[in-house]
C-alpha cells in the first residue's frame, strides 16, 4: 500500500512539474511579447543617459571642435587637399615625425602661414606629441593668427599620437592613427582612425573614440560595390545604440540594392534581410533579448528626396521606423528618442570630421615631414 502511494505521489509530482513548466514558458513568452514597449522605452532612456554623459565630457569637447580648413588630410574625401592629391606617392611614418612639439606664440601678418611655424620641437619621444593651448583648439581660426595675449597661454591640450602612418598619392591614400588626448592633465579619450581610398576598393573609413567615462562611439563606412555604414554606441562591450545598413551592386551597370538593415536600441533589435525567393526584402523582425516578437510589425519610412539615397539610416536623416506594438499603438523611433537622436547624429558627424586630428595633427605632421625632406 505504501509502495502504491509512493508511485502515485511521483506521478502527481511529475504532472504538477510539467504543468508549472508549461505555464512558466507560456508566461515567459507572453511577458516577452508584452515587454517590447517597456524594453524600447528603457533602451531609449539608457541612450539618453549615455548621450548626456558623452556630451558633457571632455572627450566630446574634443570631437565637436570644427576648423576653418580641412587640413592636408584625406581621411574624409579625395578633394580635401590639392597638395596631397597632386603629390607623388609617398609615406609619412611615425618615425619621421616622432618627438614633442609645443605651440609657441609667433607674429605673422599673412593669413594662414605654415602651421609648423607656430610649433617648436622641445623634446624627443618615440610618439608624436603635439601640445597646444585648449583655447586654440576651441577657436581654431585663432590657430593661424598671433595676438599679444598668446604669450600668456599654457599648452594644456596634449595629443599623444602612438600610431601614425600615412601613405598617399594621386587619387589614393592609406591612413592609420591612434592618439590619446589629455586636457589639463586629465585624459579625455582615445581616438583611432583608419582610412583608405583607391580606384579598385573604393573608400573605407573607421573612426572610434573611447571616452574616459567608459562610453565608446564608433563609425564604419565604406563605398564601392558594397556600401556599408555602421553607427555604434556602447559601454563595457554592451550595445546601447547601433544602426547598420548594407547595400550591394550586382554589376557595374546596376544601382545599389539594399541587402540588410538592423537597428539596436538596448535590448531591442529590428532586422530586415533579403528574401531569396524574389530577391526582395523580408518584413522586418523585432527581437527583445533575442526572443522574436511575433505580433510586432515595423513600417519603414524612407525619404528618397534626400541627396544621398545610397544609404538609408535614421542617423543619416533619411529613414525612420514606425513600430506597432501588441496593444495596437504605434510609435516612430524618432518620436521615441526625441531630441536624443539629434545628439546622436551630431556625435557621429563630429566623429567623422575629427577636426583636431585631421586639421591639427596632420598639418603639423605634414609640415615637419616636408621641412625635413627639403633640408
């Protein structure tokens, strides 16, 4: 009798365990479906918090600086400098410009003299270290002019370039830079740039800025038969925001066709990829923590009147997504993010321009190299 009761207890226990397991799984699925709106709002709030921390940092002050000239660098476009474009193929390695260079006040009446005339080599180093007043970076037009008060300025803005290689020639270049920026003896961040251009592979650009407060912003862009854009904001390896767009050309005569698009905001990812059957695009799928949200739908809103229609992205101002949630309500990503999306766009624009590197570091490097070459 005891044995029968024992087995009956096991059967009942197994049934209850199976029943609870099914209820838990069903509850998890239901909860994950219902949590899409919550996850989107949480992700948007975390992005707003991240952008507030970024825009109020010393590192952002570095990136938002804009100059009166593009400098001799070609990291942004092939038309940046006729001096480099028309020059024979040559290379500026780090070893050719290594040393410590300090800004010195100088009198020059003519407009925009050689920037090297405002710097003096004050020490040796295996790195290329440029030290100048912060005010000259914040007001870049003053970098090429002398005023009597310049003699009182302190070189409190330090760009320590630990990697630099610039191969350039007519219609081509290959550029690699790593630099640490310090302001008032406090590290602001680390910048990495890799850029190249040639007629065979097209244009490739990567710029990554690691802020001292732990946030990281990165942009990757390339052209050619495959166009790729990737905008990423993260912290400690966790993605806070990422938008990726890929388009391809089937042949030289065809136009670029969108291949894949994805948007990640916190724990939510929207993906649209090809349908092989009709060579078109699948309906976008929405995931929360990797769980497919079967009831959610996404409408793509593209602005084809924009001048650049080879890349469609929210960051690029010519795409928006409208998401329909389980409860039937809808919201666009732009509405969800509000003014934060403007800050995101400005961040990536600044990350692509990186004035302080391309119009300060490259000018001084160019002048040092040419002066040594002509000695």
